[in-house]
């Protein structure tokens, strides 16, 4: 059981070394209890980038009709991306510690 906790916490800590690759590999090769954490950690690694891509797409498509507002949309998108990215970065560290110290 302790090996599963270590592997599960490494999925969350992979934000430091392989944010997308490591959870995908663990998801396909790990046991059922580890797959849950691999899937959660992969989504928490992906969410900020999906928000960034969506925000850039929306800002770009709406901004081409009014060039003055396109810059404001990009700035708001980057601010939201940074805030959400920092939140999920800290959340992954906390969750990794919680899973590692779980009994």
C-alpha cells in the first residue's frame, strides 16, 4: 500500500518534472487505486492550459472585430491563467503531501 501512496504522490509532484507524461504512463501501467490519482493529477495539470487556449481563442475571435479590445482580452486571459495556474500548482503540492502521508 505504501508503494501505491508513493506512486500516487509522484503523479501530483510530477508538476515539477513531467507534468503530462508521468501521469499518463502511471494511468496505463498502475493499479486501480493509483489510476484515480493519476487521472486527477493529469486534469489539474491540464486545466490551466485549456483555460489559456480557450481564452486566447475567444479573445482572438471577438477581438478581430474591434482591435482595441483584443489586447484587453489577452491581458485578462493571461491574468486568469496565472491565477489558476498558481492555484493548481500549490494544490498539486498539497495533495501530493496528503497522499504521501496517508495511512
